[in-house]
């Protein structure tokens, strides 16, 4: 046992680490690189954790909600049954478009024809 301990005493620190010991500047550089990698990893992990709990709305969810609300609003069905539905629907669609803050509202009949004066009768 004593011979094994004696053999370990002859080993130097340089041999245990490698052939050459790193300089202080090299050690500081390695520490800084490791610190940056650790911080970037923690930042990415925090972003993933925080963003997974936030529900993101579907892009078409607002458009669908506006369309369903307008379709079920009073007077729309009655206007579609008149001989000239665009005359009644134009002011309603314009008011709803402004209130909902959307770019446009298109009203179509069951055959897919538009019911707006500018494009009335043209298929979508």
C-alpha cells in the first residue's frame, strides 16, 4: 500500500491535468464562454416555458367571429329574401365593418353570389 501512495506522490499536477497547464487568461476565457452558453440556454428555456402558457388566437378566429355575428344579426336573413338585398345590406355591412374594425364584409347567398352593389352577382 505504501508503494502505491509513493507512486502517486511522484505524479505532478501537470501530468494529472494534461501536458501543459492552462494560463489564467485561458481559464478566464473558458469560464466566460461557459457562462455565456449557460445564460443563453437559460434564456431560451425561460422563453419556451413562458410562451407555452400563453394561448395564441388562430389567425382566422376574429374573422369567423365577425362573420357569425353578422350572419345572426337581425335583419340579414330578411334582407336576403328581398328582391334587392344589397340595398338593405350595404349600410348594415358598412356599419358592422367599421364597428368590428375589419377590412371588408362580404354577404353571399346560398349559391355563392355576392350581395354587395359593387360586386353583386359575381361568384366568390
